[in-house]
């Protein structure tokens, strides 16, 4: 029971807590005796706990203490389970929830599975439901509700004898939750948008009529930012290190540190208790190699697989990789191949960009066009310290008349490209581009596609760009303006590892790269052997 990294439950027990071997053994035996795996290679097999999982379950249910009323209750009221991805923490937590629901003698239990949204909460519920459905004895004692939103019904498992339940709730739900908590499991704590749902569950543990409520936090590392996850991690780490004396808090923290060699197998094993079991060493080696080649994936690898807190924004593109992809883009030979275009118009007095992308098997080719108002070019050159006028003289940027972007000029140029190269569709950020998009679509006949700049739409094409650069499967022609924008690009990740360009943290303009990402997003999801729109 001492297999908790850096934490000794016996040394911290004091005189009021004791360890019940039989209670620990019964809880551990519940898993292989009553639960089965519901997916993967172990589907249908008994849930045999790994040694580190036995330590979690054994400590959680083996330790006892007396409360103020002289009742024997569990020692621990909170469990902080800080484990990287793919280590089996979700099915473990589901099993703990079922143990409380079916084994605890307390009547009228109220159990909650919580997450940032219902979809995430449903992941853990799917494990709990599947385990019940595979065990006839549990299924005979419970009723399972799948959850139908129109009826206001939540996903839940209800114990027939007394109505005790384990129910899904989420931070995005409209109603408040609380009641008298018996067990609460908060999955992916790092994804909680704020502390509201967590605070509701914590305060619902206050009733004296509920002698041994249990709240479980499950999470991987968060970004280096103010958050409820980082607050809870700091508290758990202080309990682990003996700085805070809290006998009711079980800190289970598996992590590498920033001083460890993150590329070493030793660090991987230290952070991943299921290394070689559910965590593939070959997969980690492959992901580590990719992280060393592409800066954006380094932070993702450290945070998701080593539990190292990282910055949210990171410089995305290695210029050595970018320069290695500066192959020729022969416009004439691309005639007849479908082109996918995207435009990022920024503000009316700044750089506007259009990028065309062609897909040739596994390779992608791109060509950018840039525009800047002539009346502000000299001023912007002094302010930005960028050679806009030199690039304009070289034909790399087209200067439009006036102090603001001449959208009529851009429209004319796009129509010229439509006549010379079939453009299947044009993706655009609706911010600041709606009027031109309407003209191109309704009057000029182009297929226009709104392409918003959130994680949902930008994650896959952003990661595709990085893979293409790492694999040498992008040809961009070595355009100096686009290269400058590539050098500026910073990325922002959400807690789920989704990635998108971060204009606020980027060193300077990135409009051409944003347009490239949007165009890649469309080209990568469409057949590449059909002709585009022809204006001949």
C-alpha cells in the first residue's frame, strides 16, 4: 500500500487513523471479481488491477478513522489522481464509483460523474455502464438510464433497492447541481472552464448525514495558467511533500519534472505507471521523435504523456524544415488541377493574403498572394520594421491605391486566378471578409466557405501543416513574405491538445500562414482528381 509516489500513508496517518487489511483486500477483489474491461484487447476479461492501481484502491478503502460521532468511516475524503493519458485512470475511476454504489451500505446515495461537458462525462459513464451490463449480478440490482436530452433525463445507474444513483452532470449544464454527495468523480479537471461545478460538489460534502463522502479528481497536467486544476495540484503536491498536514487527502501524482530528460525512457516510465501495459513504449518513442522534430508537439508530448506543466503558446515552425520545403511551384503545369483557396483579410489598412493549395498525391503545393494599401505601406514599414516596399518592388506584395485595402482589386485578381486556374472553393474567415465573400459568391460564381478560427476547425489543418513540413511533403516556392510569416507563427493549445494559430502571441503578421492552414484544411478533405471551376 506504499506504492504512491513520494507519499507514505502510514507516516501521515497520525494516531486517529488505522489500516484495515481486510477492507482493502475486499475492495481490490471487487475489480476482478465483479468488473470486466469493456474495450480493446482486454475486452470481456476480468479487471485485474495493476500494482499501482491496487495501491490506489487499497489505500482509498483500507484506511479508516473515527468521526466526531464515533462512527467508523473511510480516512480519505478526496483523491487527486494525476496520471498521463492512456494509463487506465478512467476505467479505474469508473470501477471505484461502482464499488461505492454497490458495496457501500449507505442508503440513498447520490453519486455524480462530472466533466467540462456531457460528452467527456459520458466517456467515464460508458465504462461504468459497460461494466454493469457485463456482470449479471450487478445488472440485476440496477436500472440503467441512457439519457435523453428532450426528456431532461441524465445518464445514470440507479440501485433498485433504494434509488441510490451514479449520474452524469457537466459544467455546461444549465441547472445547478449539489444535494448530498456520496461520491463525485470529476474527469479531466484541467478542462474545467472555471471552479463553479467543482465548488458545488465540494460544498455538497458538508452534510453530517453523509458520514464518508468521497470526491475524486482525475486529470493530466494543465497549462501554466491560473486554473482550478493547478490550484488542486499545488495542494496535492504539498500534502505529498508533508508541507500540508491533511490526513483525509490522498495525493497520487505520477509525473516527470522539468529537470528530467524528457526524451529518455526513464522519464517515460517514471510518469506512466502503466508503461508497457496500456502505454506502448513504441508509441511514446514515436511521439517523442515527432516532438523533437516539431516544437508544437514538444509541449503536447510533455504535458499529455509526462504530466509536465507547459506554456499554452509555442513557436510552431522550424525554419530549417520550412526552408527544406522551398521547392518550385510551377503555375503553368498546375492548370487543370483543382485548387483550394483561402483568404485572410486582416484589417482594412494591413496586409491581406490569399493562398492557393493543390494536392498531388501525398504532396501539397501552395502559392501565396499579398496586398497592402499603398498609402500606409511606408508607415507600416517604419512601424513594423519590415521591408514591405522592397517586397512590393520585387513583385511579392501588390500595393493597392489609397489608405485602405482595395477589395475591388483583390476581387479582380481572384477572378483572374479563376480564369487561369480552376478554383474549387474559397475558404474565408467571416470576420472582415463578409462583403467581399458575398460578391465573389453571389456575383462571380465562386463556392465560398466560412472557416472560423476556433479549435474545432483549425486543429487538424494546423497539425497537418506541421506534419507536411516534418515529412518534406509541402512545396511553397520559397516566397520570402510567407517565410517571414512562418517564422512569426505561434500556436495555442486547449487542454485537450487541440492546436490553432495564436495571433496575439505570434511575433508579427501570420495572415499568409493562416490562409495556408485554411486551404490545407479544405484540400486535405476533398478528392484531388476532379476539375475545379473553369472560367474559360
